[in-house]
C-alpha cells in the first residue's frame, strides 16, 4: 500500500462553471494533476494507492482510497468535480462535526480536525514506520527547531529508501517552497517528537513539477515490483 499526503495551504473556492469554461484555478489544476498521476493508468486505476489532501489552514483532510475509488476519469473535469463535491462536505462538517470520515463519493472521504495537533495525533495512530518528506531541495538548516528537540532527520535519495510500497510520502503542493513542510514538521515536533525517528527527507530537485514527482515515484515502485516478480 502506497500513501501520498499532499500539503495544501488553503481550500480553494471554485464552481462547476469555472471548470466548464476552462477557468480552473491554478492550484486546483495542480491538485487534479496529482490525483491523475497517483491513480490513473491507461485503462485502470492504481488500487493499491491512497492520496490524502491536507488543507493546513482549515485542518481538513480529504482521502482518495484507491481500492474503493469510483467515477474517477483521467480528464481534469472529472477530477475537479469530484474534488468540488468533497469540498462541499466541509460545509456539512461545520454544521454537524464528527470524529469520523464523511463519505463524499465511493472511495472519497472528508474529515475535519480541531487543529493541527489533532491531525498529528491521527497520523500517530496510523503507526507509520517510514515517513518520507519530498521536495525540490532539502537542507537540515531549514529546520532549526528540530535541533532543540530531536536529532535532525536523515537526508536520503529515493533509491536509498528500500521498499517504496511501505512508505508514507509527504509532498507540498509547491515543492520549491518548504514553508508547508516546515509547518507540518514543526507541529509534529511539538506534539509527538518521537515520530521524527521515522521521518526521512528526500530531495527530488531534478524533477520540478509536483505531478512529475508522483509520476516518478510510481514509476520506481513499478520497477521494484517488476524486479521482485522476476526474481520469484
């Protein structure tokens, strides 16, 4: 099972008319590209992949669960409208808060947290063994707050990570800016600093676009699986 967590600053407002007229907001376009590269194959869906969209300022999490995903096509319009329907559930959440997932469409669920610390607690309960933070370039000097709490996370290349199918990948919507990643790790350091034992920083500086980073990671996973199958 491969998990991707996409860090997004704010929920972006848009409607069906925007999509139909080709006026897709730039960040929605990038999010849709990430959805496509996470799941869409030529004639199938990657059932073993999950994608989480975490809107940091609103503490809203949307889960795309590959094994149960339905109605997702490879076109931007399909992806944007499914995402819009999920975002509309956030309003419903404000009226009737819950600690559980709210279903939007098959395989897509929404959850709202009280604050970022509650989100980190949810991650802690998942008992993740390998958390890999991916960006264009990563320097330990960008995370000085970690030095006072715990050892700085190691920096490893993708080919040094071992079995990629067991990794929880975290990527910012704008991977050339580490602001969202720093905010995420800062919350983790405050709530459960021991979780940093499982964090690895992985730069992918030669692959600029976020959708291409996800595409490349899936490509490397496919390579690993093909190699493992041929060795059996």
